[in-house]
């Protein structure tokens, strides 16, 4: 018999296929292969017959995600538990009560913490308990907490009219029609300013509305993950040079301390994330103001995390007149935000060497463009008609499941992991599809409209095609 042999193990609520020679996700990956079709792009097909109730894919964590602000202090940042808006089960915040790095970090860390407590700006992470907090820190490291805090400072406290803050405005394009050329033109305008330190300095003070900040958090997490890959690569190249005697180990301090040897999230790296289908044009044509939101989010990220853009001398230094000689000199102004950030280690940290280089227009635009067609809603569980939508997450591997109006695979969220389970026996070669929305009970017209407006595509699943033929459309 051709192909791998599989045993079927019973798992809770279904069955799991395990090959003789492999186990876990490796064997699951062997169940599916990607095929590309002219009208619906890439999608998963069965490599062998698969029984009903089989977990065909599992992604333990997203590549990036955001929890909307109203839910931020009601949802555990690790297991995404939500208790109808009650907060009493959330006992830990950010990295509070976690000791600093042995020997070096604790004093600095404690000072940073104190300052944060005083300013009241946290990273926006709440955890059920020390276990959830430890799991988050184990996977993400500590640096993201500092970066999220710094980004949170950009969150506008109250809605104000947009003034001359240097942020992009849709009016800068001069016309309402959004075409590919105009979107490129808008980003080109920003690209030109990006090269001017004075402009980027202005972006440091840009205030974002809640939606922009939440979207910037999604982009920031993706970029942090991207940057970790760069650091892991640097680390590996450095080790190779040490082995070849071309480098002294003492010089290796430029590589982040808290990164693990892998930068995969849910089995995916930046390449998988960036290879997802872009829906930028359709999305922005539908919601014009999103272009303004996206560019402002980029500007705030660039401004806040560009360490080489020193603030103007007047911002950090205060003039002091020497009483004896009358000569004027300057000294560091301890009240400046920049000075304080340096003191607390919030920016220019060697731990996350050159992070600003990852904040490029291309990377940020890519992250925004894959969101609309590929993200999974983070719904309150158990899922009912009343469930709250608490945020969204992008899991690159499961993103190759196409939609079907009578799906053969269902999605189950367990904490931050997603499982994909067959709902009926699947034949060799058959396409495996999920349902993107709750459209199964709708008419052909309603389903088509829902998918066009909410998901930006014309559904061509076999059910829609068959019903269209019957109706003579
Ligand atoms: C999450 S992605 C799925 C993977 C995608 N096919 C790809 O190549 O990256 C969603 C996109 O796949 C396509 N797609 C998914 N289901 C479809 C369907 N039933 N009919 C037509 N296109 C579909 C649409 O372009 C949609 O925007």
C-alpha cells in the first residue's frame, strides 16, 4: 500500500491519526497537502482517507493577535479566559511579581516597575495566575512587555480633534477614490518623511485612538516575532564564527538574552505569515479611513522605537547659566520623557538589538494586509449567538483552510490554541474546508453578500456553484 500507515487513537471528542513512525503535529501534517486552484487559491486536501472526528491540524498559539481594549482587563492574556466581564479571576498584571534577571536586572527592573506604577501605564496584559503569566513570559520573553508599555503611552486618553501632530490624514491624498496607485502614493509620502530625523521625532508624540492602538499592538507583536527570528539567525551565525575561531565569545553580548532558539509561533515563522493572501486593496476600498489608521499606527511605532533619532536638545537638556562666569551650559533634563525612558531601560535596549530596523513600511503594510482575509475572531467560549468578539488572531498554517458553505471541518478553540476537526469521513484528495462565518443556514444570496462584504471574496464553494446553476445564475 502506498503512503504512510496510520493508527487511529481516540481523543476527547474524536479521534486522532498517528502514523507508525511519527507522532503529534508531524503526523497530522502528513494528512494534508496544499493544492492551488485558479479561483480559490491555495487550500488543504486530504492525502489519505480521514475518519470523522479527526484532529487534522492544531496551532498552539497565533503568530500575532490583539484583544480589543474594552476586553483587555477582562481576558487572560495567556489562556484568553473571559468570565462575562468579571475581573476577580485575574490576579497578575504584566511582569509584576516576577523577579528580574539574576545578578543584573532586578534593581533596574524594580526601578522601571516603580516608574510604571507611578505613571500608571501598563502593557495591558492581565493573567489568571502565576502559571498563565509564566507561560506567556516563557514563550514571548520580557522585552515585549516593555515595548507594549511604550506603545500604550501613545494611546490617546480622550478623543481630541486631530491636530497638526505630523500624523497622516486621508486628506493628504487630495481625493477620496482609493486605488492601488493612491495607496502606494500615500505610503510613499510617509517613506519620504521616514528619512528625516526631525519628522520621525514628531511621530514619537503622535497620539493614537483606541482602534489604532489596538491595531498597532497586533503589528508590534508580529514585528517582535519577526525580529526574534533575526536575532536567532544572528545568534546561530555568531556561534558558527566562534566555532571557526573567527569570533571571541566575549563579543557575543549583542544577541538578545531572553530569546529561545526558535522563533516559530503556532508552527509558523514570518515567511509563513508574510506569504498569506493580501486583501489590502479590497479592504481599504471598502473602509477608506483604515488607510489613515494604518499609516498613523506605523508612524507611532516608528517614532517610539527609533532609538537613533535623538530628541532635540531642548527636549532633553536645560540651559544653565554659570553664576560665577556667566557662561551658559546645558544639563540633562530629568523630566524629559526620553530621559526617563532611557533610565527605565524602555528604549534603546541592547536586549532587543536594532528592533527599529524591523519596523519598515513593507513589514507593517504586510501585517495589515493579511489581517482582513486571514484572521480568526477570538470569540468568548463556549460559542453561542450571544458570544462576545474579544479580538482577532492570525494563525498562518490554518489560514490555508478555504471556506465552504457546508464545511467538513470545524474549528475548536482551546485557550489560545486552535484545533481543526473533521465533521464527517473525508475521501482521499477531497478539499478540507471550514466555515468563515455563520452562513450555513442562509440563502445563496445572503451567504454571497455576507462573504463578499465581510471576507472580501465571491464564494465559489461546490454548494454555491450547484445552487447558482439550479437558479440559472
Ligand atoms: C484564509 S484565505 C484561504 C487561503 C487562500 N486560498 C490562499 O491562497 O491564501 C481566504 C481567501 O481564500 C479564498 N477563498 C476561500 N474560500 C473560498 C471560496 N469558497 N471561494 C472562493 N475563494 C475562496 C478567498 O480569496 C479568500 O479571501
